[in-house]
């Protein structure tokens, strides 16, 4: 289980999600999004062979998670979320570094994601890591937000 230094005073662990992590992950999700994934959706991720689902832990508390699907040599980031009180501390960058390195290690050549056009912090994070906008899905989300489709060649 790799330990990742976030800042001098913050150490995190990133590991595969286990079934007993799902309730904490669902609670973070519910507090983060207007249309959160359900517990059953997260449980399903654990059963999908192509799903890579990781928890981010600090002092035995789940403070974030990331999920991405792999098909052939491509990956689709489906969810990346940090608990509100841990945002703006560089954790999103650490998670992105981790999954990009993981993807490269399993010979992924291209990554995709979609993000709400109104989610400026996420857009900036993805741009920082070299993701580029390739399309927009108009009124994609239930609140009529557009979805920005982004990709990155690894």
C-alpha cells in the first residue's frame, strides 16, 4: 500500500476500495454532487473487471476516491472526489499523479473524462495535467449544465 506525501504535515494512503469503504465514499459523494452516485453504483464498481477504484485515506479516514475504467489501451475517469474539508490542499493533484502513473504502468495510451462546465477548480486541475477539451455535451447534467469532454495522450 503506497504512502503518498501530500504536504509535510499530511500523509495519505491510496489503495483499492473494499466493500466496507462504500458507505464513507457514498457519504462524500452525496455531499459533493447534486446527482450523486448511489451506494449500489459504487458497489457495482467493485464487481466490474475493467473498473479501477481507489480510496484516498488519511489517518484511517477515507477523504477521497477515484474511479476509472480501462478498455484496451484507453481509460475513462468516471469519478474523482475529495472530501470538502480536504479540498484546495493539493490532494486532487496527488490523485491525478497517482492514476496517471498507474495508467502508464498498465500501458494505457489515452485518458478521457467529462466534467461539468461550471466546475472551474476541476477544469483547472485537468488542464494542469495536460487534458484538453475535445467536445462539449450541451445540457448533459440534470441541472442543464454542459459536460466538457477532455482527453490526454499518455
